[in-house]
């Protein structure tokens, strides 16, 4: 088991085509694979998690880890990695759930652990109860009340919990109902049948302790709690109070478990830097003091870091070769780096999410395969196209702000005409919009050239109002176009609240390509145009 934990984060050699295709398709569509075959970088956190698990295995008691990351930062990928490996290893136990799932047990973190254990490991749960009963049956005999009293004294448990253990010991007709209650997977019927009150969190803490003491597997129990941010952002005050009270009580008791073969990994997506601390330290300081020293933050992808770039590129390229039987030539990493930065609008050391980095690399690989190229192929017209891009960049940077919507509008019009859209004139048309039609389906493109988050949010509000006015007369698909580099969380949230608005953020490279569209097309550089605008074209659904 120790060797298994020591090699927990060792990447697999891609071999089974079916699984690799599934993994790549998931990453292309922003869905972390359920059974990932590779996990890159993040060495410090890998080592820390490995050490905590080894400590748990070696009898050093309860281990706690809090994993935080930004959107697309690899948190779910990490959790899926752990779940797929530890969950499939027959030496360990693992339960996994999200905060909102605990609604079925009235937001009790402790009861949710027991319920998941009971449902996932029913036979082992029953076996642990069997050994518990055998253990106390030798020294505790007598009438019902006498046995219940002795159980309460021996294990420091409630009368109701002791009564359930008595029913199991005596193998009565109520035994199965008692087991379901102990497994936190019961209803009102079982409670009435046993004549007891609902068990409290402290009772289920005892159940967890019993399970750990009498479990049949040698390894530890891993608890994966995901989307912890929902506890302080989405729950009602009453539900939040229940969850936090139970979560805190569990940590306080888990450090006293003997044996303490249990590890808790709590995962949090931070919508903004420091939000976890702000919410916990201010409103739930008792929770904050228990988790703050266990926080580990996943780093974002730094495209300028050669080691990080190389590791991600190599792992993706190997899997791409297996999935599509297409070798893009991994020896020419510098060409991939060049194309990657072109997609970003230029060389940058600014961090980005792993999700975006992976999707960008996979898009480049798709383009190479589509055009039957590899990274080793160099074309003369690439230099010519790059000159068009540089000219467009200068044109954009020197243009007056009021002229920019028109420049971008002309670029989109050229692109849409290429895909058989027709320009439609409407009354009261404003300069920042483009109204087109194809096969009787009309679309409104609302173009924002805002240069900061506040102005962008204001433009989105105007787009929503303008769309609502037009929608009174006819149905149309509305697409809000803006520069990705100034995208803010507020804009994303407003977009999520207005699902009838299609958000289309464009990178600097996509912007410059649109401005170059007409000139580059006249010089037969369609291939380069399609490579750079592939994502935009897909989002426009042309």
C-alpha cells in the first residue's frame, strides 16, 4: 500500500485508444475526464498530498487538506485523479460528494459521510457492525435495559444508538431497520418502528469510529468534499449553519479517532482571490482557524515557463497520437510554442487556466491534422500572414476609440459573408451592432470595444436592453462580442444570468486576424485565417 501511495501521481503511458479519445474529447469540451491518465506540474501539492496520505497510512492520525483553485485551474481534474485511483484500489475506502448533495441529510456533513459509506460499501459496513457486536457480546449480557445501559457506559454513546446495537445483537425483526438507521439511509418509518429519536451528529461520529475500528480493509478512509464554496455562497443561513456546525464537529472529533485512519480533502473554487478567507475569517472564524493552515492552492499555467509548457505539450501530444494515429512531431516544441503564443495574441508571461491552455494546444493539433501538417512543416506564406497581423495590430492600436467598433464590425461582416450570411438592415440600428440572416435565422452581433471591466459590464447591459427591444418584434440569436483580456467575473456572472445572450470573448490574435481578413484572403492565405479563427467560427455556429 505504501508503494501505491508513493506512486499515486505517476502518469500512465497512453495505450488504450478508446479511453484516450474519451479523455481528449472531455478536455476539448471543458469537461475534466472522469479517469484522467496524466496530471502535470503542481509538484509541491502532489508531494504534500502524498506525504499526508503516507502519514495517515503509518498511523499518524487524521489528515486534512484544503485544495483551492480558480475556475479551470485543475481542481476537478485533481479530484477525479484521486477518486479514480484510490476508489478503485481494494485496500482503501473513499467517499466523495458535493456540499449541495448533503441536502438529503439536512446539510449534515457527518451524516453524509456515513450515508455514502453505507451505500458504497454496504457489505463492509455490515461486516464492521458484525465484528462490533461480537466484540461487546462476550462481556455484556442481561435484559434489554441492562445491556443498553452497559453499552452507553462502555462506548460513551447515546441511549438511542445503544438500542440500535441491541436490536442487531439480538437479531430481532427490527435488525434491518436498525442497520439502515446506522447507515443514515432511512426514513421516518424506521425511526417509528424502533421507537427512537433521530440520531444526532454525535451518534454518527460514533458510527464512523466503529467503522474505522472494525473495517476489513487495511487502508484508510478518504473523504473528498467538493464545491465547498457553495457552503458560503449558495446555502440558506439555516442550511449553512447546519453544515458548518457539522463540519467543525467532525474535524474536532476526527483528530481524536483511534485508530485515526481517515483523511479529508476539501476542494474550493475561488471565484476571486482571497474570497475563501474573506467569507470564512469574517463570518465563520471558527471554521477558518481549523482549515487555514491546511490550504494548498493550485498554481495556474505559466506559458512562459519552459518546463511547464514542455510537460503539458509532451503529455497532450502523446495522447493525441494514440487517439488519432497522427504524429504532430513533438521534436519541434518551439513551433508549438510559437503557434500557442500567436493564439494568445503575443508572447506573454501572464498566467492562464490549465483548461484554456489545454484547449488551445488541442485546437492547434486539430488544425495541423485537418491540414495534414506537422509542427515540422514551415510555409513561406506564414511570414506574409504574420506581416498582415502586425499591420492590423498597429492599425488597431492607433485607431481612435470611436472607430474601433466599425473596424471590428467590418471584419465580422467579411467572415460571415464567407459563410453565406446576408446583411440585414433594421430601423434604429446602432454602430456597435451587426444584423445578419442565414436560412431564415437572424442573428444580432453586439460588438463591444470596451477597455476596462466596468465599461464592458455597461456595454453588456446595453446589449441586453437592445436585444429585448428587438425581440418584441421577432426572434433572434444575440451574440455579445468583446475582448477576452478584460473579461471579469461580474461579466461572466451577468452572462450566466442571461442565458439568451451568447457570450463570445475574442483573443487579441483573433481580433487582429479579423481585421486582416479581407487582405489576407485576397492573398490566398485562407488556411492561416481558418486556423486563427477556428474557435470564433465554431462559436458563431456558421
